C-alpha cells in the first residue's frame, strides 16, 4: 500500500534529497541556509506520496508559523471530508545532546498536527515519527535534544506526566553518498548509504507505522475575527477586553420647540353675539330673508369703508372671502388716524337659515369710536354703521371705549393662546434649523451626552482599540480563545 510521508525539519538537512531518492525525481537541493523548497509540494510514485516542505529556520522572510500553515493548507486541500491521512513523519534534525529552541518549536508543530484528532493519543503520534540526522555516529546521546523536545511537546499537549523510558522515537542516522556518481562496490562505513540503499532502508524502518488522521475543524476565536481551523489562525490575537461607545458628534437643541406670537400685542374687544342679533332684528324688521341696503351716515364710517373696500369681483368661495378679510385688516392698519383692532368672521344669528347660508364673510370694522359691520353676500358687500355693539367680556362699547383683550396683530388670536409661529427655546431658531449645541452620541446604543462617561456598549481591544471579535488580532503574545463550531 502506498505510504504518505511528510518530511519536516530545518533547512539543509536532507528533506529534498530524500524526496529525490525515494521518488526518483530530479529536484534541486538546498544550499546552506537557503531552502530549495519554497512551499509544500507533493511527489507521488506507486510506493510513496512524499510531501516535501519549506525548511524551518530558513534565511528567507518565511517564518516557522508560515511554514506550518503552508503544510496545513496542503493537507486541507488534498484531504477528504476534512481529514488527511499521514503514514510517516520524517523529522530531519541536526545532532544535538541538548534541547535547542528550534527543536522545541519543530516538535510543537508536529504535535499540533493531531490537535483536534480524538482518534489518536498524543503519545501515539510519535510512534509514527522517524528522526533522521545527517551523521554517521550511532551514539544515542546525539538525538537526546530532539527526543527531549518531542517528549516535552507531547507532555505539554496532553497535560500529563510522561515516563521518559517509555517514550521512544525511532532514529535513523545516515550519511548519503554517491548520489551523483555510480555506486561503487565494497562495504561502506557504518551509517553510510548509497542511493540505491536508502529506499529499502526507509521502507524497512516504516513498515509498521500506522496512519495518523489529521482532522480539520470549523471554529472561531471569541476575541478576534479568526475563523476556520485554529491551526491556520494568524498568530496575532486581541489582548484585553474593554467596553467603549462608538462615538460620533451630533448637534442638537437642548430646549424644546415653543409656540410664540410673532406679531405685536394689541388690545381688542370680543363682540357680543346677542347684541349683534338684536341689531339685525331692528334693521331687518319684518323681512328676515333679505338684507337691507347699506346704512352708513358718518364721515368716519365712510372712511373706514373706503379703506376696506372690497373689489366688485369677489370670488364665490368662502376661502377667498376670508383671505380678503385678512387683507382688509392690513389695509386698515395703514390708516393713520384709525385704530382698527378687529376683523371677525361671523354669521348674524338674526337672519333666517336660508338667508344666513348665502353669507360668505362678515366682519366688524372699528376705528375712531365708530363701528361698521360688513357682510358679503354673493359678491355684494353691505355696510351697517353702529355704536351699540358691546364687548362680551367687559361690556364696553366696541369702537368707543378702551379694549380689554390682549391679542397678536399677526394671527389675531388671544395672546394667551398658542402662538402663531414656532421656534427652539434655546437658540430662538426655527424648527428646521440645525442644532445649536454639540454632544457625543453612540451610534450603537444611541446614548448621548455632552461627554459620554458611562460604561460603553461595544467591546473593544484595549491595545489596538479595534472592535472585539470583529477585527484581526494585534498582539502575537496573546493566544486565541477557540470555540469549535462542529
């Protein structure tokens, strides 16, 4: 059965050379600290599926974490149902009696391959690892460094104490010669191997290795926006959780809209309806269905009428008539010696219902101790001079005695009634005017204040001030908080 082999380790220790020997491919070897392999690549024969990888501690800008990510992405791309099978891990190490920092990093990367695989115990992973060192000395102490790094990585991963004597990783020290020259006859020193001998030796050493299942999990970080398999998360995460508001500056009116009278205050009377009714009963006599001709005698009344003269062509709608009455009030205000105080639309109660229905407008016009009642019927205006209409409130005669009601000369409403215009009480600007004062407002919770000092509603990272769980992490020294989704 075809064996899947993962070659992993530092640059220049023979990974690509082993690919050439096992798979009989023509590939370029690395030189010095510069890796010949720039990304994980697969070489396949009838016997092997060999995965060559970029070396750790490479002199290029590629970090060890990026090398590991490159390997995991290849597994994910060629796996089935989010599982990739590995039969053998060839760990290419330099001889070392001490556990060096780079050996610890490489051992942790190997251990992380089964981080989310329940079917494989951490210690069983290392039964499928073959440590290959470039050397001829068989001394076991020379691989104490890699073995110790492997044991400690396994122990940290499993959170349990591991007996050093029971933890065994196979070791293959070798020095490969005659790669480019024909094989020579005769025995070679210990651990020297010719090209044609390497394949059979490796096949013998890995014959009892069992497949390792590399599982890929769908997950997310609860601190930053990383999603997918946790081993492919970027190394940076957010630091400490704080809550702040997402603030924007808005302008507002601190005071409410108020109604006010835009005109000047003046005094006026309110006509007594009963007195008006009695006045019309007197001038109508026995015929309440038809108004008599205008009755004006004094020069003052004539001047009032002249100031308020309606056009001979008055439109028939009541709306037009009322607007005409308002126009007349403005005309009277321009008469210097007159003190016009009131234009009052009204229906004389003395008329019969049929006759009253033909009236389109009515008004009392007063000035200089004289009052004139003007009534428009079908476009014809009738005027009636009177000095006997009292005020309903103070009982004084309209146009003769001093008025008692305060009114606005713009809307003609009583001064204590709601005003005819609106404005903000703070800046005295109209309703559509922009705000006059600035404040901070949270666009998330809508809380607003001149200075928002309350506990925020949105989680942020204390270091980078970016949104918690919504943005990439900022600090490589902080771990992800991983939650598996499936």
